[in-house]
């Protein structure tokens, strides 16, 4: 007996067939062992074939921070005890680049041992942690440029619970790395100190999130000497000639001295020389 053919004259059959044609294909399962990095969107992940980062040796002006982050990531990659990390402070001083560079260095030392996963706190972190906890690999979950408004206590408290003390904390093979322009992460106001009723309570509640990180590192605006040292390292590595007055003029026009501004100057040097980086 042949298979029944849907009655194409039936409106419901035609609608069902049309919906099947326009429905998106099923999402392929994520191979959490295949890539050096991933981007998590709240329900699934996209593998990143190549993690772009400067060599650790070229990152100047942040020697103490570089050593601490690199050592911590190496511990995590090896399966040893490691800290969750908060990198806070001045913009453009290499917080995110340092995390990527440390992961790349750890992967070179022990291929396949660790991967970076970029996510946002509102996008299914509990589901991500549950998934990663079943994988035989170490992961650094990266929340970039994090900051909560003063009124957003729900998300901040959830993140505190995931870090430490909650029944749904992140698994042992996963650590969090957060970059923020503020040490407390949560926005603070001077009026907190003027509250006549328990003025320390509001401040302590905001600092409680930062206190959950075992490793908290500050990044400060670099001096002129540090700025020039950063340029020297990059320019020497790429074989580019430059002069100090031009580098200082470049920073003045941008109103800042930072690792990012130094790299932008080096990029300009390479462009003028017809070189790629």
C-alpha cells in the first residue's frame, strides 16, 4: 500500500507544508572541543576559528597585571585552582586584549586545554554554565565592559550568586573574567554617603559583587613614558620607524595616552608605509 499523499486541496495541509518550508533548519550542536573561542548568544554558541590577540611580550606598561592574568589563566588551563578575575580601570589600557593574549599563550603551551567564551550577563549564563560543566575542557567566560545601572540590582545579585555562594554557581572547570571601567562594577553616587539610614549598606551591597572576584586588578592611565614604551615595542616588532614628537602629537589630538591610542598610532605608521599589521 502506497504512502498517503496529503490533500493539497486542504487549506490546513497547505499551511502546514508552507510552514515546514520556511522553518529554519535545526541548530547544529556546538562542538565545545573544536575552537579556541566561542560567542554565546543566550541559547547557543558560535565557534571562533581564530582568536586575535597581541603576543604577551608586546604588551607593555602593565607588567604586574600581565603576570597575574597569565599565571591565573595557565593554572585554569592546567586544571589547577584558579581565580575569577575582575580587570577594572582606564579605557584602552589593554584589559580585554590581555585576557585574549593570556588565553592564546595558554593554548600554545597546552593545545586544546582551554577556550574563551564571550557572553553577556543577561544572556542565559545559567544555561551556559550547565552546558560547560559537562565538557572535559576548561573555559574562561568573558564579560566585556560590564557595568550595571544603580537600579539594576537583580542582574548584579545573580552574578554574585554565580561567582560564589549560590546553589547554581559556575562549575569547577569554568572561571569568569570581567572587564569594567569601574571597580565596583555597579554605578555609585556621592549621595550614597549622605543617606542618614545605614549609609554603608548601599555602598557595601555594590562592592559585594567586586569582592567575589579572587583576582581584582586595576588598570590606570599610562604616563608619557609608558605610552612611548608601548609604541617602541610595537614599532620595533613590526619594523616601523617613528619619532617621539609625532607620537606625542598623536596622543594630544586624541586627548588621551593609552595602549589603544599607542596601537592606533602604530597602525597609522604601518598604513603610511604601505604595510599591513
